[in-house]
């Protein structure tokens, strides 16, 4: 699995740890990271060896030179079953010292007392990272930050200028607010006699977040996306669906199927990344000539980002070395180096101001990279860290019922929240 796909679609799997792994108890390690950086540690990544072996080996060699007396053993796990592997290691007491995680993977580890609280052990580093990235590994209902932020990803909205023009819309001025989006989507559908939808996907939890809906209570004990604003958003989507402004197959759409709809001109707008431009150029030259690029639409002023992190095992015997290495992998120099090898973005403060992310060179790839980097400076991870795959399915099923007219938007969201709250309680 490539980095961009992983970063855009993280494996949000709720880990189920046996009771023996839960609670802080005797950690067997120390939360004090101020001692001498020395000793042997293990570092686990998530399906990165195949493409980035030389990069990580170089980082490890440099770290060991900087801190004589350290030795880093690198383990890389396949993408498939990664969450299960972490769960098994956590339960068996074999969790590596430093672990590549996403926010949804760190949550159960933090609850089980297995993730080091960086606010206590490494607070001096917080200022080196973007505020939204540092906050992304905080767990509702708990105090603390449980992983260093690593690489980020986001993407713009692509739109088909020719379809906008045919509908009498200004292709140079794409919608920038939800009101404009919904209004122009209805016009596009009407002008094309329902042949061109504007959107190809039903709203997900991150869409509710972008719309300004409060997704959870502050304690992290209950979901709240069934509030008036949430109902308003789903009602708008129902209007689009009825008018064929939302693609008829949106209920079963995947990112791949939505992308194909955009390629063929059946859909006027679609989210994406810099990598998509090469596909447009090769597979749909006419679309490529008419491609428009605009920012994600949000009511909050903050776009959605996806973030990976590097967690320190609270039970490590080498806390100073583990913290030092987790920080080293995610520091500005190493993140910048990594970002130039693959289409991701650093989470370190100031890095997005580098000329690599600010200076145009005439290529579309750079244009998208610059736009994404600019939007990431105050981006947030809208998907709650406690929102599991089962919860995503429950929300999607209820949204489908509302769009099909089987339930009102209010009933659908009330039911979704009820199911998600039940699943949340089962997480413990």
C-alpha cells in the first residue's frame, strides 16, 4: 500500500486489548526521558520497507552516530493485519519501543496505559510541530498527547471547468461555501437534465466536521453529530440526491468508483491529490485540459487532514533513547527529506514555508502541492480518534436510509448516534 493511499484512507480499526493489558499498573518502564540516550530499541513501521529501505536505514545510521551507545532495530510490518499485530503485541507484552501509528490506533493503546504521554515526557518538543498535528494524537476523555505527529496528507477539490461552463456557471469562480456548492450543484443537475452530478460521495463523519458539526462531547463519552447542524447537512444532501445532483450510485461508491465517474464526466467535482493529475493526463486528456483546482469546502475555515504518528511504548526500558529516536524521525530535517521522496507533507512548524511547498515551477503537481501545503497550516483531523470502522458503517447505513427516504434525516442521525454510542461503550 503506498503512502498517499494509507494517508488518505487510514485503517481505522478499533483494537480490542485483553483486560490484562489495560490500566497503567506497573509499566516496567519510566516516563522520565531526561536521562542519557543509550541502549537498544526497536522501531516498527507500517509497510514502508519496500519503497523506503535506504531512507530509513540512513536515518537510523545518523541517529546512532549522534548518540553513540544506541542501537536501533528496525521492524517493518505489512499493511494487512497491522492493527491486529499491534493488538497481539500489546496483549503479549512484546510491543516495540517506538511504533508507527495513526490516531485511531493509538487511542486503545493510550487507554490501556501503553502509550507514553508526551505532554509529561517530551513537552519541550510540542512547539516544533503544527498545533493541529500535535493535537491529533490526543484522546477525548483523557489528558495528554500520545504520539509525535509524523507525515500529513490532504488534497484539494478538482472540478471540471467545461461542465461548469455548460451549466452557465463561472468556471473561474468555483464554489467556496456550502451554500454555493449546493446551489451550483442543483443548477448543474437541472441544466444537464440529471446527467451530471456534482458530488459522488455521501457525507462521512469528516464532512459533518467540516460543516461545523460538533461530533462528540468534550469528555469523549458520546457522539453528537445528530444536532441541528448535522440534520441540516443531511437534509441538504437529500435535496441533492433527489435532484440527481448527488450521483445515484453514491450510496455504494468507493474512492475508486467516484474517481472513475469524475474521469468520464459524469461527476463535476471530486476530492483528490497531486498524484491524480498524472492519471488525468494519461487517462482523460480532455478532462486534464479542463481541470480546475480549488480548496476543500469548509464552514470552519480549517480543512481536513490525515496524520500519521510515532508512538513511544510506555513500558520501554530505554525511555530516553525511545523518545529521542521518535523525535528524531519526526524532526523538521528528516520530515522534509521524507516529503521530497513521496507526496506527503511535514507536520513540523515552519516546514510548509519551505520553497518546495511555496514556489511555483509551472507544473500541475507543484501547483497542487503548494495549495495543499498552504491549507495544512491550520488543518485539523476531523475524524474522531474513537470513531471505528463499525461506526463508519453504521453512519453510512443510516445516511443511505435518509437519502432513500426510508427515514427522516433526524431519525437517521439519531439512530446512527445511538449505535455509535453503544459501540463506544463496548470499547471500554
